[in-house]
């Protein structure tokens, strides 16, 4: 599964990609300045794309992880996709989280080996996720959906996040197709892994 990810891309890359695939991003206040982020961790604010009405999408700043279900529990950063319907509504729904890579770990002893998995020949992939409105002034939050791992992820974890193919972005965001038709692990050759040791 995914406990952290990299977010290094430009707003121009996002705008061009989402426009090309039927989910144009709209910025009523003008294009934002996006800074690259080496590692987004649970509870960090990060960027997600969600429906904004009339076939348009918005780039929103949401918190990574739903509030914990009980005191002293961690935030819910990964959410099982199996059996979920995940419909859009006024207080939550479907979203996509653009990432330039996501981190996985292998090994049984500390320090484990850290890997980054990236899309092949693309500046970012869009991970299927769901968002919920924040309570009592808290920011809205998202959790990444997971499924059985595809062949590219299986060597690194027994569950995997779900990078959606660009052709499915609009169907997911605008709730046009059932979740079970869209939430499938990516095929072999979609992702490439490389070692990503932490900087000392």
C-alpha cells in the first residue's frame, strides 16, 4: 500500500493532461503556483482533483488521510476498494491524486529498502481516491483506494494503490461508471520501480 508519495509536476502538465482526457481543470482565481514535493506523508496537505460541476474538475488542497476512527489511532490513508460504490455527493465522493511516484518498502529489518514506483513515460499518474468533507473547520481529506497488486507492484507489497488509465479519469471523477468497472490494478509494464534511498 502507499504511506507516502512524491508530487513533482507542473500545473501546466496537469491542465494539459486533464483537458486532453475529458476532465478540464478550472481555476476561477487563476493558475496556482505549484511547488514540487519530495514526499507527501499522512496528515500533510496535498493536491487532489475532484468534480466541480458541469463536466469540469478542480484542483483542491486536501489532507492526506481521513481522521482516525478512534483516539490514538492513525489516520486512514488507504481504503479497500473491494465492494465499494464510491458515489459523488455534497460531502464527499471520488477524486484523483496526481503523483509523480509513490513509495513502497521491502525487507524485514530496519532500515528497509525504499523504492519509488513511477508511470512509464509520463510525468505523473493519477491514483484513485475518495474524499470527505472536513468537520468543524477541519480541511477536507482524502484516502487512497487499494486493491490486489498488479504485477508491477506485487514484488513490493501485497496490496497496491490504483493508478487509473487516463481514458478512465473522467468516468471516475464524474461518477459515470460503477466503481467495480474502473478499480482494477494496472497491467504489467504500467509502472517502473527504482531504488529511492533517503537522503542522509
